[in-house]
C-alpha cells in the first residue's frame, strides 16, 4: 500500500476541470440530458479516465490528495486501495460523506446512506429486510415479475406498432413500473409522486449549496405515507408497513432511495438493450438462457457506463496509509469508470462480455463497482437484477429490436466510455415481420 501523494496546483486543476467538473455538470443525483449529450459529443468521459491514468503515472498508486482550500480530498487510484475502503466501510470510511449528506438530505434526510452509528445499523437492517438483500429471488417476485412483464409488453407492443423505440417511450413504460414495484398498482399513474422526487433530486445535484424545499419534501413524505397505509399486496410498501422496526428508523424516509435507485436502473436496462442489439451473437443466446446472460448484460451495462460516477467515503479518524496518513474528514473519491475501464485489472475492459459475470472473472470485489461492495453494498442489487433482466427478456421475446439511425455502438469497435441514452433509438417490429 503506497502512501498518499500531494498533487500540484496545476494537476489539481486538471482533475477538477477534467474529471470531477464534468461529472457534476452531468448531474450526480439527477441526470441533465443536455449535459450528458455534450459530454458524449466531446468525449469528456474518455478524457477523465486518461487524466487519472496520467496522474497515477506521475504520482504513483497511492491516494492523490488535491489542493482544495478548507477540505481534505483524495482520489483513489489503486484497486487494492478500493478494496480496503469498501471492506472497511462504514468505519473508518463512512458512506455518509459531507457532500452526500448535503445531496441526499434534500429527499431522504434520514436515509441509511447518510446515517451513522447504531441508527444506521437499524436502518440498514430494515432496508435489507424489505429488499431481501442476498436472496436471489425476492419474496414478492411473483407480483413484481407480473408487473414487470405487463409494462414491458406494453412497451414492446407500442414500439412495434410505431416501428420505433426511443428513450422517451422506454421511460414512459419504466416509470409506472418503478411506482408499481415500490408503492403498488394504485401508484401506476401517480406522476405527481415522481415529479416531487425529481424536483428534490434536481436540488440534490447542488448538494449543500442548494436551498432546501421543506414543503415539497413534506408533500412527498405524505404521499409515500399514504401508500404505506394502503399497503398494496405485492408491493414494497406492504413490507414497509409490516416489517418490524424502531420508530427512529423512519420507514417512510427509506423509500425515496428505492425509487431513486430503480429510476437509473431504467437507464441501465436501456443501455443493456443497446449492447445486446449491437452484439447479435450474444443476443441470439438470450432466448435459451436461464437468465444468467441477461443478468450479465445488465452488469456489463453498469460496468461500462456507471450510474454512480464516483463512490464517496469520508474518513472518521486519522488513517494510516503506507508510510503516510490521511486526516479525519478526508473525502475519498473512487471514480468508477477509471477502474471499470482499466485493462490492467479488467481484461477486455472496453468490450461487451456478459459471460465475465457468469464464470466468476468479474467477482473480484475490487475494481468492478456497479453496486459498490463490502458491508455497505447496495441492498437492492438482486431486486434490480431481477426487474431489469425480466423487462429485457419480455421485450426481446415480444418484439424484434434492431439498431436505428446513427447507432453509437458497433461490435467491431471498442465501446465508448460515455453513452448518451437520450439519443439512442431502435427499430422495432414483430418477430418474423
């Protein structure tokens, strides 16, 4: 383990302008379509990875401390250091970083991700109990699967009727599904609850720099509470109402995270569809697969284009690092794409290879971070796998999907480090048409 290094003022500026700046501009909590498009147009995601690679060559593999007045910030550059940080979370590396508290406080001020100590443990247990963390199949899989297939069928039929599937049409099917999974069938057309959450997420992009909107937050909590009171059978809201938990867990405040997490899962699913369409040999294997291949495609989508651009941790105590030390309150940033696209640790990093998730090559827990890892791993990952893969299986079984327009992915070329889903289009018709 190498000691931390101190970046020069010029290199600090390069990292801020070329790595962290574009991430913030695209929206860390809620994506800004226009900025995502600009990032893809100018290759900013590729540039960010290249900058961090140069920093490692220049300063070595230890954490790179940036010269930021009033804040100790370090970028993690080595896969073994990633493993240590994730393994030793939440102490001494807490996920409740200053920036994350400022962001998530806009829509889940008592969420598990920004909690500490005993109450964090209680909230984590509640989340795991509702989400069935670690179980391959959720206890509500029959109901959730039926809702997923219904929405995917509607999406496929409408796309086949018009001949086109774009992001707007896909999202119009995905958002009702998210509400049905978390809140129940009565919430299918409740656009207001989604709009309230979207507004709060937009504020969260600015973290603690944005002024809070307590009235909107109270309105969101009221609507979520009404669905918990209704406890629709087969929904996560039903479990929120029935799973035992101390009052300070704040059951209602855990729910925005599930809605939030399932929202970008739609983007993951849409990109996975683009990968399958661009790789027809892999796509042809889907129909006879047991679901493992589609799960691998979903994981490859997150690896190639992470929805969590940077994993954040704050040190809760002075932390020895090689021959050096990081002070208490140091913000550690793990840039997902830098590790996901590193050929030294991920052979074929710029290729679509869903089988790597089926044969164990990707289960190193160090440099592949689609759902984080360690004690604070995403508690809903299995549920996301199930919903995304079921949606894809239904869509591909119901319609024939092909590339349309200036399709951004080609099997013969390395995959780009940025993929703007808002501009990806597919041609759709019935099988055999």
